[in-house]
């Protein structure tokens, strides 16, 4: 079983920045696609960004040009640098690990991001 622990959430004013981190246990991290998802109150969980084991990235249109996802396979961590934050970015942000080879799909407990106007 993989454990994912997120950190870095908080309260920030619009236009500010935050950096989220997710630490994963286990060597399976290196062959997994890592993603950040978010869920705002009353809305469905949505993909924010993901990064494959080879470093290919994909972003939701709403965050392109503002957010950057990165991974460090030596440290089993994935980060989400969020710049130019907007009130509509307010949500609970979740880290996800997905390993197609094994069918493993794991989630962190979530970290709250609140952007004030």
C-alpha cells in the first residue's frame, strides 16, 4: 500500500503563490503517473495537472501558464507550484498516484488552498 502525504496548502491573497508537495512511500513512485486534483465545495473533483514517469506533463486549461508540476524521483516527491492564484483556485487539493502496470490508484488526504480576493 502506498501512502501519500500532502503539504503546503494555506491562505493566500489573489495574485500570490503557493507550493504544494506530496511525498510518496515505496519504490513504485518511479513508474507511476503522479497527479494533482482539486475539489471545491459543491463541485466534482477535477484534474489540475499530471506528470508521467518520463516527465511528460498535462494541465487543465484553467491553470495553464500559472501552475507547474514537477517530480523528484530520488526523493519520491511531486510538487505543484501555483502562481497568480485566483479565488476560483480555492479548493481541497489531492495528490494521486496511478500505476497502470499494477492498477494501483492511491490518494492523499488533501490539503486546503484558500485564495482571498
